[in-house]
């Protein structure tokens, strides 16, 4: 069976778990703490990052969340998530990159630094200026997602795609860390609420990162 | 015809130019200065970044260098660069991510900040501590590339792939900015030297970024 090396608040691991859930690919979780930089993780992935998808029986190791998503897309027929014309697929991949790189750098990464790493590792108080900026950035990103969803059925087009999974993964971690103010983002909120009720999403919503509590609305599917 | 929005020291634009060169896809260059954050670039790409590949006649805009590379791979048959089995393709994509994300963050980005942005925009001297660390990081990355090339014909396997283009693009920008010490990296140096003589690479080697001069060895193909 696949072993997924991850930690509960890794947005890239969450994207992969959503994809594997949608495709019905089973796996077991192998917990990593990113700040420990474990020898096992570095031996599996020269980039020293989660997620890593490893099959010890087949001696197969896959690294980089986008490379792993493409691999699953190529090898598992069920629920295609990078689908359509070449232009449509380019749009899906553009948005995956926007959420993986820009949303992550602007919102998720500073929240993880201030509200996870500082609390659990550095034992420092969060920098409120950095938090305010991250929430302001989140607001701008949600404005863009509102606009996408006002103009399309799903984030990248007429059907659900990897772009929706990538967006939901980043938003879910930011929401866990109290970085999302849902006010004024009705379209994204409705889209996200539908997402939260999917069987691929439910297991993640009940998981906790030790020592960090999500806000009350986090796991509720109706808001 | 395609218009490629780029600037001469953008490593992601260089990767794309190498791919388009290998595939024989013609394009014209549209110059962007990343620090100017032009309205035209933001209108084309909500991530505000180069490269953007734009065809005004077809009203088609493609953003994100990896999404564009996948698009070209899907639509242009010549010189496949993400080829082979699903596992082989995952290895190519893993290495592209390693060069695009880790090499860039560890080496190319700090060099661009210290030796391009500070010289041309901020008018500040470079921070020698940051430069030393970037060169140390480059050394570690080249060690890994040495190891890859000692064990394979090309970076990702038996044939040239997008991983070679991604590595050469990052290295070429770092080399232009004086960040590569080639001593002790014979395998990578020989691989890179072969690369520099390819028709897809030659046009870039003669281009200059105004106000920044590359070291004497930069454009020579025999070292």
C-alpha cells in the first residue's frame, strides 16, 4: 500500500489526499514534523519536503505534490482531474500553480510560521503585523476565487478539477489557523461548503494538529 | 505568432525558451522588467509574473512556466521532453520542481535580489553574507547534479528531458550573476558545456541584461 509522508497542516499533502480520496486510492499516513527534518524524509526526498508518496513493496518513491498528482492522473482512470482540451488543462495547471505558489507564499506560509512554528517550535508569540498582512492577502485571493466562481461552475471551468482541490487545500489550512474572514466572500464560501461535505474532505476536517485548535466553524459543513 | 513576455535573467522564461527552441516553436520576445509590475503583465497574468505566452491573434494566454511546458508537450509532437513511463515522467517532473523551487529559492532568487534588483532598482550594495550563502547553496545543488549525471546519461534518465532544461536555465542565470564556482563540479560542467552549444541555448548566451555584466567564461561553450 502507498505510504503518504505528511503532516496535518501541510497544504500540499492535503491536495494529494483530496485527489487520492476522489480517485479511491488507499494509503496509510506516515507522520512527519517538518521542523524535525527527519533523516527518513531526506532519504526519500532530496528536497526534504512533504508530501512523499512511497510504496515500500514496489520500492517506488514519488516526490513533489504536482508531479505526484500528474502521476496519479496518468495511472488511475477514475475521476480525472486534469481533463479537457490542452487549453483547458493549461488553465487547470495555471490555477494549481497560483494556489500552490502565490496563495501559499502570501497566506498559508506566513500563517504556518506565526501560528504553528512559533507556537510549537520557537515558543514565541506571533507577529500581529505579519498576521494582519496574511489576512489581507487572503482577502485579495478570495476576491479572485469569488470572481472565478461567479463566472464558471468550478474554479477552472465546467467540471471539478485539480484546481479546486489545490484551492480547497490551501484555504482549509488557512481556515484552520484562523486566517480566513468569510465575510463578503459568499461565492467562495458556498463552493467551499459543498467541498467540505465531500467524502474525500471529511477525514481531514476531524484531524487536529496537537496544540493548535481550529476556530469553531472550521469543521462545520454548513458554513 | 506567440509573444513571450519575459526578461533576460528570468530563469523560468529561459526554461521555456529552451523548450520552444528544441521544439522549433517560433515566438517574439516582449520585454518586461519585473520590478515595474506593468499593468499589461498583470492583465495577462493574475500572478503578475513572467513568463506569459500570449497569442493575440487567437486571444490565447498561457501562464505559469510548468503549465506552459505541459501545454507545449501536449500540442507539439517534436522533441518530447516529458517522455517515458509514468514513473519516468514523475521523475522528470520531480526534478523540474527541485530546480524551479529549491535551486531557485536557494541560489537564483538571492543572486537576482543582490546582484540585479539592488544594482538596478534599489541602488544598494549587495549583502556579501547573502551572496556567500547563495554560492554555498549552489555548491550543494551542483553536488547533487554531479551525482545524477554520474549515474545517468542525462539529469532525469537515459534521454534529455525538461529536467535538463530546467536545471540549465537556473544554472545559466546563476552563472551570469557570478554565483557558480565550477571547480570540483566536472560532471555538471561537462553536461552544461554540451548544453551551451545547442542551437536552443546559443541566442540566450549572447543576450545581456543592461548594467550587469556576466563573467568572462559565461558565454564560452568550451568551459
